[in-house]
């Protein structure tokens, strides 16, 4: 595990009575993000919603925060992060919001402070382009989208 980095965070007024996200276990990869809402909101089957976290970050250059689903919400309720993994850019200063979608068949009531997603801090490598007319050929070549089949390869 790489050394922790410090992220400056502002707790917006509607998140003032919520704790900051924290790692739930010694080696947890993510910290859960909480719903900074003042009343329960119901996510109906098939619907999606932006849920505010009440947090704004100044992520150090060279890093991002990924917004990922919690497996418990997915397994028990069919609820996931629609744009998973959501990308919080290092230069974003707005409120971090979570876009949840209910792919289950029952409504999910999101309570104030409910842990609705998780954030994982990750290093970012950016790219510059070197444009050419033709790329070096490879064995895979144009193969994609299932080109290697679905069953495991024997010996
Ligand atoms: O789950 C998410 C995804 C994004 N954002 C915020 C932070 C991020 O830095 C900004 C832009 O995200 P993204 O690049 O995914 O959105 P876009 O549709 O490309 O918008 P933009 O043109 O503003 O980049 O929106 C969130 O709060 N939650
Ligand atoms: Mg973008």
C-alpha cells in the first residue's frame, strides 16, 4: 500500500453534522461517502439520482478520487453508481456528488447520512500524443469485444 496523501476537504454546511469519510478497516481501499441530505429520498426501481456528499476536495495534482459502488448496496438492492467509477478530478472544487441507479425491483430509501458509495484515491498518469499514420501490428490486431472467446483455455 502506498503512503497516504493528504487531501484538503471542505465540509459544506449541509454536511456539517456528518463525520468525514474514514477507512472502516485497517487495509480498506476505500472510504464510504455519505448522503448529505436532510430528508430521506426514495430511489425507485429503474431510476437514478444525484446524491450530494456535502464535500469538496482539493486533490493533490497527480491523483484522482474514484467514486465506486458499495457491494452491499449492489448485492442486496441492485443499486450501483451509474457512472462507475466516477472521476473526481484534482482541479474540481465543486461538491462531490454520487450518481446512484436502482437496477433492483424494490425502491431504496436513502436516509440522511447513509453510506451510499465509496471513494478510492488513485494516482493518475496523463498522456501526450505522438501521432503516426499506421500502428505496429500485433497478434490481437483488430480483435476486441469477445474476440478471445468466453471459455477458459486448456493447455
Ligand atoms: O461521480 C461523479 C463524477 C464527477 N463528479 C464531478 C467531479 C469531476 O471532476 C467533475 C467532472 O466529472 P466528469 O469528467 O466525469 O464529467 P463530464 O461529463 O466530463 O463533465 P466535465 O465536462 O465538467 O468534465 O464532476 C462528481 O462529483 N461525481
Ligand atoms: Mg470530464
